C-alpha cells in the first residue's frame, strides 16, 4: 500500500454477516472512513435503512429485485441503484452485488423498523 493508493482482492477478504446476507468489506481504514467497497452475497435480506450512509448497489451476477421504500425493482447484472439515507431497502434473490458506501460502512448506522 502507498499513501496515494491501495489494492485488495475482494474475494479474498473475510466474510461478515450483515442484514443483506454476507459481505466482504474493503478500504474502510485506507479511506480514513470516508468510503468502503463491499462484495455482497444476498441471503435472506432484512429491510433496513441508514441515517448517514449513501449506498450504491451494482449487481454483478444473478437475478432478483431490490426493494426501495416498498417498491420492488428488477435487478440483473449491471443494474445499479442509488440508496440515499432514510430509504428503507433490501435485496431479494440470488444476487452478487458490488456495494459502495459513503461514508464507510458502520454497523451502528443500520436501523430496523420495530
């Protein structure tokens, strides 16, 4: 790693459970918490929202849907979704997603309706 760039292999990062399935998160420390990139495998996703983070979902593989504020949108490779703070969302189906979070992922910014 350099002061001006960082390199990682997403599919070699450790997996972590999340509200959407399993994720491999990178560049959190390297970006100083400003952003992170995730390789997300959707499994039994739960509707949630973020109060701070904006997320970008880019579907890499699979087919399904992305539900945004109760409206389901078809999702297939190269579908992209911008999810702003406050938008209740979840992914549905067998999807592999590249997710970019601004600022970086923070589990304390994951909120669920009662």
